[in-house]
C-alpha cells in the first residue's frame, strides 16, 4: 500500500527532520570524521548546511510548489481552464555515493518527501559511520513505511534495483549509472542519474593568476579531491604556465602547510582501494609538487603532475583524488582537441579577464554546469539546476527543481459546458476551410 501524505504532514515531518539534524550536528561531524577524517568546517559547509538550507527552502515553499498551477489556456479550446497538477510518483529509490555521504543522501530525500513520495534510501557502504547515523536520524523522524533507510553494499543495491520503483534517483559513477538505467528500463521507471567525468579547468593568459590559483586549490583539494565537480585537469596557457604553477604551489602550502599529512583541514582518501587507485596514477609521472602518500591513514598529499601523456591513467580516468595534472596550450584549437577527447563533463571552469574568451568557451563546450573565474560554487545556488549531460548524467535538481524531479506533472484541461464549438465533430464536410481559418487566426 502506498503511504499517502498531505502537504501538512510532509511539512511537519520535514520540520522534524530539520530539528533532528540540528540536534545531531555534532554526531554528524564525528561520523564524517570517523569515515574519512573530514574537517568540521567542511562537514558543516558541504554537508549539514546544504541539507538544512534545502529543508528551510522546501518547508517555506512547499504549499506554493505543490499547488496546481493554472496555465494560460489554448484559445482553440475556448472556453477552458488549464492546470498542471504535481502528483507524487509513488515509491522512490534513492541510491547515494560516499564522497558527500550525508548531503548526497539527504538532499534528494528532502524533495522526494516534499513531493509526497514514499522513499527507500540506500546510503553508501563505504562510509559506515555516516550511513548508520542517517539510518538513526531517519528512523527517529519518519514512519518506516514512509521513509526507510536500507544499509548495505552492492548486493543490497542490486536487490533493490531488481524491484519495481516509480522513480529512481542515483548518484554515483558512470559505470553503475548504466546498471541503474538498465534496471529501470525493465519497468520503464523514470530516473535521474547524477554521474561523474573529467572536468576541465582552463586558465587563459589573461587570468588573474593569483586568485585563480587560490580558487582552484580550494575547489580541487576540498574533500581531498573526492568531489564530482572538482577540476579534474588544468589546461593552462603556455605564456603563463610557469608563473601559474608557482602560484598554485604557494596556495597549496598556505592552505595545508608544509606537511599536509598533519593538517587538520585535509581529509583522507576513503579506503585502501581508492588509495591504491590514486597512487597508481602518480607512477611514472613528472610530479612537480607533493606526490607523498602513506597507506596508514590513506593519505595522499596535494600533488601536481606536469604534462602527463593523454594515454596515461591519470588522463584516461576520472581522478577523484588530490592529483592535479597540468597541460599547456597555445591556441583555442589545442583546447578544443583536448577537451573533446572526453565525454561531456559534469563541470567546466574557465579563468580569464577576457569576457569574449569566457563567453566563447562557455558556448563552445557542452557540460553540466560550471563557473567563470571560480570553481564548485555553481553548486550552491538552489536557483541553478545541478546535473550532468551525456555521460555525466541525466536530469538536474536543487531547490524547486528537486520538487519537480520527484513530481509527475499532470496536465488537466477543464472544459466549460456553456459553449460547444461544433467544428471539430464529424461529419467534416465543408468544414476544413473554416477549420484552417480558425486555427491560423490564433
Ligand atoms: P559508485 O557508483 O561506485 O556507488 C554509488 C552507489 O551505488 C553506492 O551506494 C553503491 O553501493 C552502489 N553500487 C555500487 N556498485 C553497484 C552495482 N554494481 N550495482 C548496483 N549498485 C551499486 O560511486 P561512488 O564510488 O560511491 O562515488 C563516486 C562516483 O560518483 C564518481 O564517479 C563521482 O563523480 C560520482 N558522483 C557524482 C555526483 C553528482 O552529483 N553528479 C556526486 C557525487 C559523486
């Protein structure tokens, strides 16, 4: 049986969730620290704050968003009043990744509940402390047949995907995204896929180099580079490359000190598998900064690699770690050739004070979203859609768009009875001339 909810009930439970998250804030920080040594500052900024702000926005606007919207009627149907109803899909499955384990599990959950759905959430098995806490918080707030957290790994995920759902919202890798899409196709289930890719970051000769370096270091090494929209590789104009690298090195040292391994502001890599995967990417490369790693504590220092070959591992795969490869370019044609080697990225960044150049780059390449003269921050504006294109994903969410993602938009025309234009009814004899006149008149 579907668990049906009134707007009042949804609002009440979302408010309860908000209070519970505020109450458990310390525990959330601790869980994230236990899972991968996440600093408290980053836990608040990139996890708790996002969920709280989405909750506040949703609670404030849910009545307005859920209300049937009257749209301008089509004059051909005169007289009528036309509406769009937001209807819950029904049973929603949310599968979340580990890299922002609290935020990426709860953000879609908030909107799925707001839109009136029944939800099953599967958080990542790679962040057990956070997943356990999510399960506890959700258990405190929701009825089990309304929202349920099912913890577990790949097998649990596969079992869930084998069931029939009315909507699936998946965040994770492209490889698993394809598995999700196949499973969804079995029941023609609509999906959102929030995936990854290789995000280019262009530094033009006219960039403010110091500021660009500061903002790139922040966007790349926050969460130790384990961010789906982190700049994956830099493409720097050859005229400014040496100076830019000097700025990058200085900014990394300013942020994390001479020994990032003892910095309390720097995360660890999530597990041994990923630590091995990332350290392998440094092998045989021209490491010009960092390059230190320690299996104990799964540490990898912020690392810069100069001019890796396009065939190397670091340039073939999504890095998803604290390694920053730099490639020099001279012409816009060089840029195009490099970027078009890859599938459409989730994010693209361009740094320049040349407005025409920025505009050209934004228009030339297809990507999920991005910034001019900054990194990551497009994510934070709930008025901007967040999602990928091509291999980086299907669909977008955040703010009102998230509510819409989890609502079927039902179109209804309410026709009046006081007038009934006869022209559309058979027999059609001698009517086509009038039909054309009427249709083309509007
Ligand atoms: P993942 O695809 O390995 O796992 C994501 C979820 O899918 C987990 O809950 C996991 O248990 C489940 N899963 C894993 N293998 C499965 C399988 N074979 N069948 C069914 N379910 C399976 O991703 P991850 O390692 O947790 O996260 C990293 C990836 O996610 C990166 O590629 C990153 O770019 C992407 N990502 C994207 C976004 C976004 O918003 N677009 C955000 C964060 C991460």
